[in-house]
């Protein structure tokens, strides 16, 4: 019978398995080449994907649109997927789905059958390169959409008709970022900027509800750092630390009214916050601590600093952020949950499941959080 070799196993010698802890020579070469091909980027010197696309639109694409569709109004933007939309692109980003690109939007009256023709006409006339970058790469450099269909596809609802409570809560923050970040180069439809403005941030009481739910996530697991260690589960203790640091990071983003990006850029988004310099040193100590005592000391400082930031918002009654013992544990995040929920006055928000939160706070699947269609299946949780 033929033996099927598992994918990826060809990096190991057929005759001798690598010693434990030793990286096979071929794999070392693969990894070394990966990092040598693109040098580590300087975060203060990002690449210029957004500017490149803006110039691409005004110099190349816009004249072509006017040539083929006369004076029909359109909007143009770089929104949606891509590190350059969020402003995080660097040298590594250029290895896939990166280059001069723009999304063109027409209104409901535009004939969908003309979109393919327009794409083809533009594609045939694009230069092979623009500012030294190819205009043909992994994705279409010029995409054409009906605006209404694009909004429905991306969000699952149309903000021009109002944003309901369940819309806010069942839309992943990454998708909200994809609409509100990037740049609108031209808004001839006079609608795209309005859509972005409508989604700029959560209404006040929904924001408070999400803060309360984020504190709740912390309160539910803050005791587990020591408890897992007590039963000899060192890996479990470290896993809990990582989860709590992630939850605190997302809490800080909520505090500063910033939508949280997906995992790859979560730390980069945190680095841009005013709270970064205060909390980052404590995060680093908590994540690198060798004993559960040191982890809890570092985490307690994280909680205390987060509590002080919470109070500085002045959206709830002041809560004493200093450590206090609850069930022989050194902190009690529940007090922030209670204070925040007490500040909520909107009856619809008060009728929500008390500690469920938004889809980002109880779903951890990339396939769900990157799809409006899948994410909106959670709407049933919010029916009142």
C-alpha cells in the first residue's frame, strides 16, 4: 500500500528525525530567507499604500472613468480589506494583495451590466506599473460596485436607513473599521462620507454597555491566574495571563473610542493609544513573569491603571481603583461592571442580556468575525 507523506514533512530527513528542540536545517533556511527577503520594518516609516492609491485614482483611474461614463456621478475610495486601509502597511505587506488600487461606487440607478464593461475598459488601459508598482497583482486594482449592494455585503445593513441596536452589536469591530478607516478620494454620490460618519462610534449607552461587558470578561477570569498555578498548571496560568492582557487591551481601545482590529493588528492599535505608555510596561511584566505571584502583582497594576483611566472618562460614578481583596484575591473588577451598568439609562440597552456584549465579546472565530452574513446570525441574542 502506498504511504502518503503528510504535508510539510519533507522538511525533515527521511532517515533521521530531528532531535527535540532542534530546528531542521531546511526549515532554518526557509525561515531565514523569509526574513532576509523583506527586512524588519521601522514602525515610524510605514509604506505609502494609501497615498499611492490616492495618486493612482486621480492620475489614472478618474480620467478613464470620465472617458467611459461621461458625467455620471461616482464615489471613489480605498476602504475595506488591507493593512494600508488601517495605516499599518509596511515592507512585508507588499508581498500580497498590495499595490495601487481603488474602489469605485455608483448609485442604485447605474446598470449593473455596465460594471463589467467599465472594469474591462479600465483594465485594458491601465499602465503596467504606477509609481514603480505593478497594477496587476493578486486582486483587481480597480473594483466597481453598486454602493447599496456593497454596504449590504460589507455590513449586512444600510446605515443610510438608520443603525439599530442589533446592528451595532452584531457587526464586528473589524468590519466597522473597514468602512470608517481608509480614505474617500471623491464622493460624487454625496453618500459615502455620510455612511462613514454614521458609523464613527457607538451611541453613548451602547458604548457604556460594551465597557461593562469587557470589565465583566476580566472579572470572570482574574482569579484563574493563581488558581491554575496552584493545581500545577503552569501553561494554563500563562494562557489566562495572555487572555487577560488581550481583554485589557480591548478595554483600553473602548476607553479611547477606537474600534478594535483583528488579532494581527490589535497590538499595533494599542500602541497608538494614549494609555499605551502607562499599561505596556505592566503588560510586559505580566506576560514575562516566571511566578504566579509576580504575574498577579503586574496584573494588579494593570487593573489599577485601567481603573484610573476609567474614572478619568467621568462617565460613571468614581470607583476606587486600588487593589482590594475579594475571596482572598487581590482585585475585584466586578465593581466597575456594576458602576458602568448603573450609568446606562437607555431602556433598550438595559433590556439586553446583561453580560453578553457585542459579537466581538463572545465569538472568537475569524470566519464569523470577518463575515457580516455570519456575524449577524447572533442578532437573535439582542431581540427584545
